[in-house]
C-alpha cells in the first residue's frame, strides 16, 4: 500500500508540483487522527493545541473546529498576533517563560490589542521581574506557574518555592492574577523502562501535580477558583491523561501529524500525515568517494542519488531501503542517498522522507501542501 501511495504521489507531484522540495500534508490522515483523538476528550479535560507543532493557520483551524477549542499553547511571541487575529477569543498559555525584555517589547507593540495570555512563571526572580513590568505599564498580568513533575527542566521544585510565589501574587493582586499551573511530563514516555516504567513515572508525576493543587486549595483559598487552568500532557502522554488525570487542560499537537518521534504504542491508532517530497537531481551507477577512487572497481550493491536539498530532521522512507552514505556526509544542498541497484528511479522522480518532528520542519517551508484526492492546496506556514 505504501509503495502504491508514493508512486501515485510521485505522479501527482510531477504533474502539479513545484519541482522543488515540498512539505506534504496527507489531509485524509490528518482528519483520521482528529477523528481518533476527539472521542478521548471530555468536558473535564479540555484540549489545548500546541501551535509550534501545528504551525499553519489552516492546520490549526481544522483542529480547532473539530475539537471545539480556542485554547492554544504558544512558545514564540510573534505567534501571539498570528493567533489573536483569526481567534480573537483565544485563550493563550505560554509554554515556556519569556525573557522580560521580550515581554516588555510585546506590550509596547501590542497597544490596545490585549490578547488573553497566561504568562509562564518558573521562579521567584522572574515573577518579580514581571511584577515590576506590570507596575510600570499599570496592567494586571495573568500568571501561570510552571511546576516540575519529574522532567527536571526547571520550574518550581518544592512546596516552599511554590508558596513564596503564591504569597507574592497574593500581595500584589492589582498587577498579578494567578491563573493556574503547567506541568510537562515528556519524561514519562522517554525514560528507559529499566529505570522506571511509564506507568509508575506517570503516576508519580500526577501525585506531584496533585500536591501543588492541594496547597492552593488548602493554604491559599483566596487564590482558588473553579476556572484555574491545570495544564499538563504533551502528545506522548495524551492517552494516559485521557484515561486518568488531575489536570483539566491537555496540551498536544504533534500526535495529530504523527512524525517519527511519536511512533509510540499508545498512539498506534494514529497515522503519519506529514511527508517531505524532494526531486531527484542526479542518479549515479554507484557512489564515488573523493580520495578513494580505488573503491570504484569493487562490486556495488547500491546506486547513488543526489536530491534537491537535504539534512532535514527526517528519515528517508521511499524508495524502500534508502539510506544515507556512512562516509560521504550530509548536505543541505544536494544530499547523497543510496538505493538498491534494482530500484527503478530516474531524475525528476521523487524521494520521500518522514519528519522526526513537526515543530522544526514546518517553519523551514513557506507552504504546506494539503494533498487530497490527487490534488494539492498550498497552505501558508508560520515562518517567524
């Protein structure tokens, strides 16, 4: 099936393509993934779309409509305005703490445009910076506290640090509004099983998260309200959160495209929906290494292709048994690829790669080509 799929895609690209590397979205696979994901969500666990992983307005609109959400997680300040215009009611949560100079520049540029933003705070020093900025601009900032639930990438690591943050927010209610917590648990799916099972790691992260929720409810009742955002997750732990979670807000994005890094047992129902297609520039009967021309006289099992571009964060998938040359080296201009001698391929045919992640690859392409029923539609990507 895959062979026929890429053969047909090659023919369609030769008739309608640009002749340059193109990022292809299989629209049917993307819609299939949305169909799989949607029933797992509930009123108690609201979806939040990760913009860096779905960095195209058309991708986000489809997901937003299907999953009935206007919640977004952003990791890059220019994306705030990209999201706020088409989604004026967007609830924006920053997925990482922003340098104070960047926040200052944002508010200088924003003017009367004031999106609903939860700024992420990871320690007391940053909260003090944000407080000073809020006092300077005479505004009230929504602040969400990053907690360490086992990933150890920063954020609050113990109740003492947490209480110090909440006390400062409580003392300056005119300029700081507490909106919730963010605890990212990517380590759950990444830890080798001999160190700790995914099940145990997830339960421990959830227990840690619950500890901070309890502190708010029991020790800071005036900061507690039912609309607090308790964000967690990520694509690797999507299914665990859907089964049982202390969170009420679940961030994900990559699983909807399922690049190679997300080939996980828990996501087996989902399909890869993203491909890089690049034309073949040259076909050589065998690879030739500079300085080692003596090897040219030996038998060769592979012929060499040079493709348009290369060095993407992606794995060569088609033609089958394609592989990089171990000695020739990588190239982002004309990358060499080895294919079996029996492979029937010529210049202007296409080679296909599966991105390992979407967030690094999508911004490298100005357009994402949605492919459905043999036709392509160009969708703009976020390139900033």
